[in-house]
């Protein structure tokens, strides 16, 4: 099973217009409302691929109720915990030049809320399962909350994927997450190392099993150790894709979690599970760019990219 933790979910409202011009009124051609937040988007992609993921996190207020209803309609299982404040709304304006995203901070949560969430996660997970922890954390989150979830999962022999930023990304590496999936900007900001490959290596040195970095139109780069030798894998889309990139990273995490979950060998680690399947990561994230809202992907694009994307491996110099 794949369990996705979205501590700070959102009701995603997407507007499609020809051109966004600050200070002017706009006619919106397409409006989308969907259950969002990075882990929820991961679960929606997995569900579309025929998987049966479970979402957990915090929900509150009328927006939280709408998210529950949307997930029920989509047939996605969830075990969200109630909190007092309303769940946030995220507004994305997509025009011909890209996407502009407005993110609310989210409701206040407490250390007690996080302890309850950790109990739910521990109850749902079993050895060999995959735990995905994605996105921002809401106000009030204890500094060690995410790292604690990672450590508990590792002790249960659950494989862990973390897609976050800042000090939380470093803490997840220290806790021994199997895969970290930052984008290049998040990686540089967290490590204070400019070179992407060296920055990824810094997270490996802290305890992460594999670091997969989103590079936008350039695809992904993964850095890991094989028998004590640092290796680099790269994969890039074979064509230029134009659309809504806001869900591309979440689709990449979905592909990574599938790769981890499909390797049932007792000695199967993150490197041997994920690195050879970076073409799937690139194909699914590229197909997400072609979908109107985050959490969806275009199936023909996915199949086309999957057949045409190659993975290249090189030795790293420390």
C-alpha cells in the first residue's frame, strides 16, 4: 500500500485565461476545483494508474468538507483528522506563458494534532509499504514532526519518500528517508550548495538513500551510492511540453513511490528500485504538465514519453 501524508492540504481552484495582466480584469475560460495539496495530488495520480492509495493529514472547515467530498467522488480512501481552522485554498491562474500560484498558509495545528496523525500512520502502515510525505506544513507544526514520521516508518521497515523544502528537507535526510524529491531551487536553498549534484550529495551524506531532483523542462537528476561509489542518473523529456507545471513534481513522486513499492526483494533499496525507472518519473511528470489541473495527467502523452525517454548513468566526482 502507498500512504500519502498531506499535512497542509488545499482546495485547489484553477483559472484558465489567455494572458494574465496584473491590475486588469480577466475573463476566465475554464474553472477547476479539486482536492489538492501535494500528497493528495500524488494519490490522485496513483488512483488514475489503478492503485489504491490512502490519504491522511488534517482537514477543517467548509473547504475541508469539500475536499472530503471530492475525494469520496474520486474513490480515494482517506483518514484525515479534523482541526479547528479552515483548510486553505490555493488559486492557480494558468495562461499561455505558464502558471501563477497563490498559496494560503493553512490552519493552525498543535503538537497533539501531530501525535494523533503519527498514531494513524502507524496503524495504517505495514512492513514493505510506502509512505509519501509531501508539501508544506501548517502553522504550529513542531520542528521535528516530519522527521519523527520518517524515523517511525523506517523502524517499521516502511519505505519513505519525502517531497518538502527548507529545514524539514534536511531533517528528513537526517532521519534516513529512502528518497528525497526536491526541485533544484529547494535543494540549493536547503543545503546552501549551488551545484545540484553536490547539493544532492550533501543530503546523501546526512543519511538519505537517494536524492531525485526535479529540473523542470530539463527532466530529473538522481544521485545515490552503489557499493560505496557515488553515481548520477539523468533523464530528460524528448520534447518540449507547454501547459500547467504545478502538478509535475507530484506526478514524479507518484512514479517514485510506485517504483519503491514494486521492488519486493528484501535487499531492494531506493537506488536499485528508483534509478532505473527515472524514465517513468519523467514521462509521468511531463504528462501532468499537459493536464488542466494538478493531480491529473494526459495518458497519450505519458505513453508517448515513456517509450521515448532514456536513463543515463555516470560516475560522480566528490
